[in-house]
């Protein structure tokens, strides 16, 4: 038996084409898992510099057949090796026979459990699907062998790993099964049943357990002595009967370990009875009464105090702005004056305009009398104070609006590698975004957020214990009993989502998932956990991950990211074929990403940290460098980093970094780095603003500092048409989405015909176009496709109202006619496309975390005349304006200002095409 070296499991289409391009010979081939049909395969074959992809589909009886050209009768095979062997012969419907198998690229060994110990993991084994392992002689090229019993046991180990909390112990066992099992089998055949190599493997794997048991045993014996009667001070632990001698315990180390385990077992089983008996005797002896547990009274919701801000009005005038959120007023009082100059109610405030050139300046536009408004400029002591003022006014608008459903919510995201130690008693600084970096002002720090999402790594607490600790912490700080939306755990990686009680009914379609990326992608010491849900009509996704550690493992971290992106099962199942980053209105990705700084630690990094010269360090940050190369986190955003690296501190302090780690194998350097990060990606033309991004400076139990970020996020609700259909007036007018043309360029060596699938929540079902009407591959490695209007469907949304359509998005997927696999996906916002004239759109195509091409075209969204009314969202009354566009301070306006003129471009619009780096755009413009 041998492993199929041409089978590449779940590699992407792009990677498969790159491997075949490197092979370069006609007839080179490989097999991968199909992306379009579960349980099917894709046969990729190189011929005349183009890759041809054929689907291998199973029938109801499990027989495999290749979808080839029409007129060739399909042949059925029981196993993949049988099928591959048959298609090495000519005239079987393929463009060329299968001649040269392309083997898998050799992978480097994964890291161990914590990535810092220097113990190498076992080589990742090639797992062959059921149907690949078959009897008979295998054809095509040199194939690496493995004994059948070893392969079976290896597969059993893989199956057990998915349901076992074992740590890197499994890695040692995988190493034994791969390299040493055969030696024990040979010894067994010759009458030696000692299994010497297994014993050696167990001793090595349990070496750390010896130390831990010694530590635990000493503590248990001390506790047992505390409750021993005075007449019998001896601990009974050593009187335990020794376990029967096993043939595996011939090694003295193992025998000692078994004795220790037996002692721990005895102590644990007897300790509870001993403590109970001792306490009962104490109560009787001293006639004590056991106290009743006091029930804490329910905490009342804290009212928000009136906040005051010192500002400058005009050139030198000083004033105070008093914001009363509960009453809903802003009061202006000039310095030195006892009485308020003016009190402005919330319903008279028209707009708040932030200046971008002066970060501490804001303009307030409000009604003074009918058809007449006034604008006044205020300069705050700092940008932080201005943001606090704006947030309070935003909160005031929300609280006093008459809307049944919110337009705007606040989201808190936190990440912390806890270092396998319990947390401190208080998490106040973390949960209120106080510390270093861009932090919340004290006037807004204790305003409760609508959603709290907390991700941890190396969290040693029990799941329920951790959730209740978080809820209790928030209740103490905010006087709100937050509800649990979801908890998802993968060993010590946890994510918890909590919401305000009034939002619980707005949460639906909750999904959770996890992915292991530890040794051979089977261990959960590294990996990710995720949660997704709908908040009314807005979809959210949250991913907390712990990636491979070590300065030299950048490529492995990139691969971890790709594996998580591909394997997490979150969001609407109908969008399962789309890139994970396109399935949600807002996706937040955070955790211990473990990317390091590529700079000498002693001479350079520490000096820059001392001087707070973070820009120089961010220029050599591995995550930033990989993002610039489009290797990871394509089109994600991250807040400005103005806080020091969060790893690796000396525990118990934040005064110094412990960048040297002495180990038996030598000294290991742990470069101070921003390992702990929070990024996000949103659909175009949606509202999301990062209000804080920083780390704490007073939580010192771990060698990582907790990191936080807070966001202001626009949300949509279930739309209810304001105009009821008129009875007997004929059919209801429909909105329609019309296309003039679409051009696509994809990175591929295929020449397959393609079609486009259209998905949206505003459509009753997915729609698809006809095949492309034009096609060229003049530039190697790229395929240019075109569709004319008559081959593109007219789409009719389920509701024709402008207010509804302005919040909708279209997801497009370019799929091959032969393989039905995606060549790339994208998202288009409908808001900018609404009108009677066609508008141009252009954006990138993504697939499985990679940029695979570009798309552009012309489209329009037509709305019936009587359905064009809309309303201003609560988050749209705050806008941005450059300094050169300002009016004079305290300027009266004869008419109310045009809000459209002042409103800023939505935060998540893509950059103009001139800023794109995708080579496909140069091909569009005819640039060589």
C-alpha cells in the first residue's frame, strides 16, 4: 500500500494552478477536493499551458466517475487510484492522458503546544480520503510507502484527536506511529513483548508531567496535614498500595510516575471526606452556626451624570458646554457668566461637523427659529475630549429618538492571552477601554456598550466560570445584567458574546464554529473560534484566533489564517461558497496573531519603545508587511496603533520586557511585539467607526497585555413599507436592477467558459447569468471575460422602496461552467447605483482569502417614483468637513444647510481605482 502523492486534499484552485505551472509539462496532473460539491473531487490537468479542471463525482453507490466531454461514456470506478490509472490511457475524453503526477509540497514541522519550547512536532502526515486507499498495484510515479497497520492506527489517532482535549502529547504519539511502531512490531515478532520504543515515547511525553505531579503532590500533602487529627500527623499518602507492575513500567521513570499518580488519586479521593469531617467536628465542638449566603440586592441602572466640557469659542472666548443626556439638552455658558447663555434641546440640533484638519474642533448646527439656523464652532482641549462630546450627543439623540429599532449600536471587542494564569479580581480597565493608546475619555468610559465580544487565549478557567466572571464584572461596572448570546471554546481559546437585555430579541441566526491549526491541523492548542449572528437586519461575524508562535514562522501564521478562513462554518448557509470575509456586513477578526517585529531587540526595539517611536517599529511589523504583500487580511482595516508592544512582559509588572528565555536547548529570543490585534472588514458604504484602540497598563498576571477596541456601527432593521399597496390599482410597481455590461479579469490558466451568480437578501432566490459573450487570454496567467446586457439578468428586489434598497448589497460569484467552482467573489453596494442613469462600479474579486482578479461594469437600480422617500439615519447627522470649506463662526443661515453637501463619504467605501495594485486593472486599461 502507498499514499497517493497526487492527492492534495483541500488546496485552492489558485494553488493547484501554481503547482501545475511549476511542473510545466503537458499531462501533469493532481487531484484536490471539489469546492462546489461536498464529497467530490477536482482533477486538474495541464495541457498547452492551460489548466483543465474535471469534476470527479460519486454516485448513489459511491462509485466515482469523471465528467468529461459529451459523447464519451462515463466510466465508474470504486477508488480514486483505479480511476487515475484508467485515465493514464489515451482517448478517455480528457484533453491529454494523465502522465506526470504533481506531488505535494513538503511541509515544515508544526510548532509544539506553546510554540516556544523548542520541541519539534511530527511531520504532517498525508491523509488519503476513503476511496483513495485501494488494493492492487498503483501506477504513476514514485510513491512513498507506509505499513498498513501504521496507517490504520494513524487514522484512528486523527479521529480521536477531534474529540480529545489532549495537548501536544498526541504529537509524540503521531511521531511514534510514524517512525517507531515498525521497530516494536519487529521486536514482537521475535518474541520480545516489552515495546521498548513505546516506553521511550511515553517517558518523553510525560517528562513535564513528573514536575507538575511533584508540585501538585506537595500541595495536596500539605493540605491533608492541615486537616489531620493531632494524634496522627503522618500523611497516609505513602501507605498507598503500589499498583501492579506492568510490562510497560519496566522503565524506572514510568514506575515512579505510576506511583505518584496513585498517590494523587488517593489524596484527591480522601481529601473531601477529611475536610468535611474536620469542619463538622469544629462546628460541633464550638457550637458554631453556619452563615447564610447573603443575596445581593439587584443593582439599579446608573443614570448618566451631566458632563461639562471647557471649550474655546471664536479666537479667545472661553465657555463651558454642559451635556445632559437624560434630559436631552446642551447648555452653553460663557466663562465668567453665572447664567447660561443658551440651552439647545436635542430636537433642535441639526448636525455636528467634525473638522479633519483640526482634530479638536467641531461645529454645531442647530435651529434657532423657523427656517433659520445657526452654526457655532467650538475648540476642545484635545481630540479625545471632542470625541467624548460627540459620543454623548450621539447617545442623547439615540435615547430621545422615537424609533422602535436602533440605527446605531456600540460594539466592544477585547482580546487577551491570559498566559494560563487566573485573571485579577478586577477587569475594569480592560472592559472600560482605559490604559494606553487611543482610549476612552473618563466622561464616556463607563457608558455601557450594546455588545461585548471577549476573546481569550491560554484561558485556564472553566467555560461557565469565565462567562459568569465576565457578566459579574460588567454588572459591577455598568449595573446591567448582560445576556449571553454565544460561547465557543477550543481548548483554551474562548470567545464570549454578551448583549444588553433589550437587544436579546433582536439577535437571531446564531452560529458557532472552531478550527484547529495545531500540529498537523489536528491539535486545538492553536486555531480559532467564531460566532456569527443577525442583529435585526445586519449580519455580524467575530473570529478569535491563536496563530503559530515564533519570529521565524510568518509563513505558518499566514497558512493558519488561510486554513481558518477556509474551514470556519459561519453565517448564512446559502453563502457558504463565498469567501468568509464577504458573508457578513461586519466581520471582526482578533486574537493573539503572534506576528513579530523584524528588528534587533536589544539595540533597536527597546530604544524605540522607550522613546515611543512606534512608527519605526510598525514599519517592520510582520503583520503590516504581510498585509502590504496581500498575503493575509485583504482589505481589512485596523485602528492606529499608539500603544507599546503588548508582548512579552515580565509577569507582575509592566516596567520591562522579558525578551530572553533560557531553555535546556539554549537561549530563545522573544522579540517585544504587537502580537495581540483587532482588525475588521465591512461591506462597502456601511457605517463603522473605531472610537478606541489600545491596551491596559495595570493587568499584569500574564506576559501579554489585554487589548481593546470599541466601534460605532450602523445597523438596519426589518423594513416596513410606509405606503400600503392600493387595492384595485393594478400590479405593484417593481424596482429593478439592470446591467449594461460586466468585464472580469481572473488570475487563472484555465480557458473555461463562466457564468455569474447573484445573491442578495433583497432577492427571493439566487439568479445567474448566461455564459460570457467574450473571452481572451492574451496575457499569460490571466483570463479576460465579458458579458453584454442581454446575457445578464434583470433583478427584481422583493421591496421597491428607496429607503430599503439603500441598505442592500449584491454578492457576485464568477463560476466556471465545467467545474461550477468559483474564480472569485465580490460585494457591490446598491446605494450608489440608485438612479435613472447607469453608474460604473469596480472592485476586487476574492476567493478563500486570496485576491483572484477584478470586476467592473455599468449598472443602475431603478426605483418607482412613489417609493423614493427616505429618512436620515441617526449616524448621518455627524459629518466631516475640511478647514477650507468652513464658514465664519457663529454664522446665521437663512435656510437650513444642505446635509448632503456636508456629509462625508461612508467610512467603508473602497479606495478609488487609481489606488489599486491589482495587475488586472492595468490589463483593463491596456497597460502592458
